[in-house]
C-alpha cells in the first residue's frame, strides 16, 4: 500500500475477503466492547477517582475483547504518560480470527468521569493489521476539519491565521463566523490568542479531544476546526473517526527527549518519526470506530441506570460505507453473565 506525499492517501485499498464478510458483525462487536467499558467506568462517575474509573474501563474492555473473533494487537494505547492502567501497546486481545490493529482509549476523559463533567467516552478503533500508526503514548500536534472541503484547505505547518482565512474562504463564511475548538491548556495560549486576533471564536474543552475532533466533522456547525496538541493515542482514534466521516486531518508526533524518538523509530522502522502525518498515515484501509458515552455531552448521552437495567448510547462508524449509526442499548443485569462492579 502506497501513500502520496501530500495527504498520505493510498492509491488503492483492498481489504481481504474474510474481513469484507465479517466487518459488519465486527462493528456490532466493537459496540459491545465500548459499552462494557462505559458501564464499568460509570460506577466511578463523580467520585473523584480517575485512575479507578480508568482501571474499571480497562478490565471490562479486556473481558469484552475475549469474546470478539479477531487476533487483535493493541498498536497504540492509553495510559503510559500518567501511569494509569492501560491496555498496553503490543497486548494481544480477541478469541482468534483475522489479524487486526487496535487503537484504544478505555476512558477518554478520566477527569471528566471523575468530576461528572460532559463528554467522557470509551473508544475503540479497528483496522486490518498494519493499517494504524504505531507510536508510543506521547503527544501529537493535530488539526482537523470536516468533509466537503477542498483537499489541503488547512495545513499543520501554516499559521492559524492563514488556516482560518483559507477555511473561511472554502466555507464562504466570514472568519468571525468560524469556531475553533481546542483543549484549555497553557501550551495553547498562543493558538487561542492568534485565533481571536484573526477574529474567530474559540471553544475550550477541559479534556476529550477525540469528541472534539469528531465535532469538527459534524454538520451541526458548532465547531469548524479542531487544533492543538493532545495524546497520540487520541490522535489515531480521531483519525479513524475522521476517516469514517470523510473529514481531513494532519498530525505530527511531539517528542520530549531522545528516548521517545528512538521508541517511535522502533515502532515505525524506516520512517522519519517527526514527519507530518496525513490522515491515511495514521489510519488507512477499512476502519471501524466505536464510542460509548459515560457522561452526557453533545455527541453521546451518558450511562443511565434504572434498577438492574442500564441504558447506553454509542456511535459506530465504518469508513468503507461511510455509515454512522447511533446505538441505544438496554442491558438487563438480572440476566447478564458478567459484572460491571
């Protein structure tokens, strides 16, 4: 599979026949994985214990993966930066089947869950082996815009002012009508200041950049562009989701020391670890994406409980068809055989 220098988009993509037959079923299986993690994490919502919530999500996700008919390898996972529990990079999951790459964030927005704030999600993406970026759990610079725009309308190496001008021209809007979404971090102070200086609005999030990247691709008009740095696992997960909705994304790994650079080189041999990454450099081939809400937000409703019944709300997407499905699950724990405690 080859990539163009500008976008990383492959000249061809031919999933194997077995995967074509099973991918519809795998999409539903992925929803079961994110549902299990969300229900387990929800026991810790509002309790101020983010690592306990993350650990509950991880263990439930592991158990749920044991029932999925794949030979899966976690190629990019969450948890190393803050020493939280994780599905570690290189971990094998699944009950056997086609070889798959897995990108996970068992609980995206651990602080959001701990504080009972909006937009905590459990997230998984799946692709054939070799189709996700292999990278350590470090930071990544990212920029995302939605579908229906000229290819390359924004560029990671351009100034935010230039990107906003090009985006406004492509959308036939004034810059003042655009909204940029970013994480509220000290490292983004210049990005925020330059965005406002250009005349655009800014929407700041405390956590949760996968949901923010998806929001930039949805047609509701609340977010026009997502930019800034966040975790590399979230970057690959965002790329998988952006692939499914036909948006645009670029990224670049951000290194703090030589050790991180060497780890990145070992995971992706023969490639410049500091190169600008196109969307298809991060997530190519046929991609499946699933997320389940833990706490309610603009994208998904959170977990709701009624005695022994739990209601979940999930999104599942497939890049091959471009189909987006919202799935509401009603779970009866008087009959389920596994526990979310």
